[in-house]
């Protein structure tokens, strides 16, 4: 897709347009900073010197050519008798009625709210107030979204300590409401105490405040970025070189910066000093960040980040860099060249040479195209008009895209197995020709695409290899074609294309080896397309719920190994970086869209594991029990929360589906905490059938509860039925006496009856049953011992006849004499033998 720049204004349609053009071309004065409204109708310039602020000038687009009265500009001098007043920032805002406002925030904490009359270039001062409560406070950075204003305030140092002098800042906020009657500013609330200086950026798309360390921040924390979500009141700590470190919910009185940093003190030595070159907001809700090495990445409100591309530091850092992102297109400007980069792939789309040295991108969060302000006017970056032929576009670019993908995969493969520290690139791989496999695969791909475009080419080279890989090539080419359709589809078709794309991508990943890169990519799919990912999970695993309430699936054993495998990422590292294994991703999707299926899915997965792997195998993928992995995706239980009951019930179901003794006992304890007594008895009756030992543990634990309170009295009959056969009445009495609560009442002749105490009448059925069971066992033992046939008689001994034929007469006579009864004497036998 080709892009062109189009000029939409040459400043002649602005008030004092000639003066504005002269200022931007540096004809006179030094322009310190420029502000442009989102609609491009209002421009403000701050002129002066680097040492002193001089004057603020405003320029407005002429909306009514028949205007008779002269316009009133928002011009004001920043000079006072005591010295110049620094301008912290200026914001163009809109109220509910669509009127344009301008908020001037001075460094001394004073805020001026100006309103522009509709259809007129006339500004009127509506309200003036102070942001800081202290007169000695100083605003170093400020941001707003129109409903809340957040600023970094510098407070006087209270001691000569270097640490306290550096961390003498705090992050504050006030609510803001613009109406036709005036401005309503809420009370001051401190978000973060005793922190270093931060630059603040408010992303309207994600409603997140990004805090970037200023140049004066100490080296130990210069690599820590803070992201605050005002609606959830969650503060995330992220590092450009490490990713998400941790997130926490702020306290009511504000959190201390040292407390936040101490939670990640072990990672500070790994983050290092990170020098940030430039930052900019993105329409996707993140923050574009480029460091001194030329690495460009995007930081999301969750704290995670994705690297987009890597620029040559010698070219990018020699001049000022301007950035702007809209949807999947990133615009970079430096050295008089506008670079358009695809945010999803990091590939360069197009380079446009401009004639300006500097430019300012306009706010494009309201939609439209990327626009920027130059010294000669306002320009727009738009797609070149022409006939749209998506099929031909795919035919021309599919071969290049797939070939590039093959070589990138080959680079990743060979890099993991290389002993050299040098980085392997696609250009180096193609130039040296050391590895023939990607070159051969690229040739096969070209032949396949030619055969697809032109039928009946005859015998192609590498026909055997092509026949072996035809299925995979068809899958890759159809996937690339689908990606092309997604990029060029209209809004009505984009949903169906995305569902199909996510389904194919998830199926491809489940059938391949999940390495770290694929796992990060899979996490991004589940985060970006949650509902489409859930539908893809159901489709690829073929999850279905039958009428009996159980869950069934039709996936191969290799797919189940991929699902339950934890990859090469340890659990703690996964939590730090926000990258979760496949099983946790599927469980989170189940809990979000079909929570009743989550325990059934854990049971189903456990069944497939038992049928596919040996329990004694060292490489078995479920070294961590599946129910514990499923429990890790549930939100934390909070007091006085409406979701606490739902989370607790889901914990109980997951613990019970494991059928492990400790998990079952934990589930019963949770049910007792929830005071669901009927459910407690139901679980006890069901789980007592698993094993006799578990039955005894359950009965002992519930008997302890009966000894302490009277909530289970209505279920005593069902509870006594769980008593094991080998438990005697003295054992029951000992358990009750050990756990019965002590009474602090004085010994009186006639003490007052306590309704919470255990009565002997409640225990009598249990004790009687235990005595009867014990007596029956004793009777069985006595009947066995007192039997008249004890000990049993000796069985009769039969004579053994040896079935053997003898040919010697003397031996035959000896054998007959040996088996005869020994009634004759020894001399007689000898006499017979002699005869």
C-alpha cells in the first residue's frame, strides 16, 4: 500500500497566518514549544529564549468569513516583575457541548481556563485556580484527559540528605469538570509520595497515565517506568529492559515510592541505567519509547512491552525524532525523512523525503489519518487513491512475505544452536549461503506458488519434496492470504476475518513446539482478541458439553501435551513478565466466558494425562497439579467484594475435582467459612467414598466443628452416618473434649444454660452407634476364638504310591517292603532279602 502526503492548510486560513508562518520559519524570535489542538483549528506558540520565557501567542482557523468584530487572541506575557513565569504545559480540551477550551498550567501551580466562543476566534478567561496546596510547590510536568488532571509537584527539600533532595517530588491529581457555567476542580489527592521527577503522559485511548523518569532521576531508578490506571487505581512498575515487574493497588492515602521500589529491589541491578531518547503516545493505548541505542518499543498500560524495530543510533540520535502511531501504522521523522513502519511486523512500509527539518504530529486519537505541522502548513499522510485489487495484491506479495518468514524462522533456529555471539540476520544468511535448507525451502515455495497461479506447468523441480510439504505450504499460503484480507477488509468483514485468523493461528501453534517466542505471541493473541481466542479454543479442542453435564474433547495426544506443557518458562518468571503457559491461558478464557466449564475442563485434562503419560515419568508435564494451575488464574478474593462469593465457589469446585485429600479438606474449610452447611454435608458424603482414610479425616474435622458451634446440629443424622467403623466411643469423646470451647462462667449450684454448648443428647445417637459397632466387632472376634473346632484337626495322610516301573527284581522287592507297614522286624527283612 502506497502513502502520499497532502497539504491541507498553508496558514492562510488562520488568523495572523503570515505571522505564524514567519515564526515557524524562524524569521524572528525563538519558538520554544508548539501546541496544536486535535482538530488542527488552534495553534499556540511559546516564544522567548532558552533562559527566559517570553510570550504566548495563539492562532485560530477562521471559521466564519463574515465575522465583523475583531478576534480576541489568547495572548499573554509570561513576564512578571519578579521574573519570568515558566509555562508547564498547555492543553486544548472540549466540554460536553463541544466548546473548545484551553488550560494554561504555569510552573507556580496557577491554572487559567480559557473558552473559545463557537464560530469566533474569541477567547475569554473563565476561571483561575491553584493546583498546589503549598505556595512553595512547583509543577514540573502535567497531563489531563478533560476529566482528571495529574501533575508532578516539586516540594522544598526538608533536609540536606542527597536522597531526600532527589525524591522530593510527588504525583497529585484533581478531578476536572468543564461546563457552560464554568470550571469545577475537585480536591487534591496524592497518588505517590516522595518520588523522583517524572514526565507525565495521559493516553486518552487507554485512560492510563505513563510516568517516564526525568533527566534528574537517580541512576538506580532511571530505568523504571510507572503506569497508573485511575479507574482501577492500579500502579504498574515496568522497565524497558525487563518488561513488567509488578502491579499493585494503591492505598487510599497514596503510596510511598520507596515502598513501591522495595518490592522490586532485587531487579534494580538488572534493569540498569536506561537512557530514554524520545517518547510519544499511541492510539492503541500504549506509549512509544525509543532509547539511546535506537531500540523502539511500545509499552502497554498493563506494563508489558513489545519491541517494534531497531534503528541505527548514528542516524536517529543525531537529530530530533518525532513519532506518531495510528492503528497499525507508525510514523517516524528524522533527518528530513518520514518513515512509515508496520507496528505488527516492524517492517518498513515506505520512506517519504520531506523538505522540512522539524515537524510536530497532531493528535489523531479522534480518528482520521496521521497529520503533522510543518513550517509551511499542515499536512496529512493518506493512502494513495487507486483501484483496489486484493487478490492481485496477494499474488504479488505472498511470495516475498512467505520467503521472508522462512528466512526469519531459519535465523531464529540457527541462532539458538549457534555457539557464536554474533547476531545472525536474514541478509547474512542469504549472502553467505552456508545453510542450504532455507534456500531449498524458498525454492520449493516459489515453485508451489507458480504452480498455484498457472495450472499445468508439468514437472517442477523438487517435486518429491513439494509433494511432502504441500499441506504445510497450503496452510501457510492460505494464512498469508487471510492476513492480506484482514488488512484490506472493511469494518463489516473485519470481525469474521479476525475470527478465522485467530482460529488458524491457534491451531498452528497448538500443533507446533511452543518456545518462548511462540508463547509470547500466543499471550498477545489472547490479550488482543479474547473472544475470538475463546472460540478458537473450542474449535481446535472440539470442546462440547453433553447432556450429563460432563465435558468432552476430540484432540490428539500431541495437542494435549502442548496444552498442559509449561514450556521453558518457570512459574515465577511467567508472573513477572506477564507471559503465561497455554493451560493457564485456556483456563482464564474459560473463567471469563464459560466459568461452569472450568472444573470440567481440569477433570478432562487430567483424564487425558493419565491415559498418555506415566505417573513416574520425570518429564511428565503436570509436575504442578492441574487444579493449582487453574487456581492461579482466579482473581484474588477481597473483602466486601461482590466477586468474592463467585471466586470462592469456583475455588471449591476446582479443589473438589482434583479428589486429593488435602484439596478436599481445603474445600470443606472454605465452605465452612462461607457458612454453607448443607453444601458441607453434601461434599462430605460424596468425598468420604474416595478412601477410608479421607472419610476418617472428614468426620474428625466435622466433629471438631460440632464441638465448637451449633450450626451443624440440623445435619447430625447425616454426619453421624459418616462415622468410620473402627472409631470407638472413647475416641469420639476425646475429640469432643479437646475441641469443646472452654467456659468462663463461675461454678454455681444451678448454672445458666448456654445454647452454644454441646449437649450429651446430641451425641447419644453417635455414641450408641459406636458402642454397637464395637460390640459387634468384639462378638465376631469371640465367636472365632471360642469355636469347638479350634485348633482345626490335622488332615489325614494318604500313602504315596510311586508310579515307577522297575526292571531289576531286587529293587522291586525293596520298594514293596518300603511301602508296607512297618510291622515286621529288621532281621526278617534281611532274611527275605537273602532268599
